[in-house]
C-alpha cells in the first residue's frame, strides 16, 4: 500500500500472510484519507480483514504520518 513517497489512495489494498503463523493471513484496504495540509499530519483509515484458522475478523484502524515522514503509524 503506497509508493516510495508514502502516498496511498483510497481503495489501495495489500494482501499478507503471517511470517510466524501458517494459519494467519489477511488483507488491509485504505477506506478513507484525510490530508488537512497546513503542516498537520496526513491520516488514513485502514480496514483489516484477518483470517485465523478460517475464522474471519474485521477491524478498522486510523494511521497518521507527519510529512516529510514516509511511514504511517497507528494513531492513538
């Protein structure tokens, strides 16, 4: 999700598999983006679908970054 400059678009999706558990995988999709400008952090909302032993769980999380940082971090 995102390019080398850290830019992401609503609808961007990434599928993943756990590096430590064979029975865990999922997808993460950007469902909202907020860029207020004026030096404020850029934030996205990510919807995760996590599959553990065939059981599906969904969770949304808000992630932000302060330019010029490239990476987003979970907002608390």
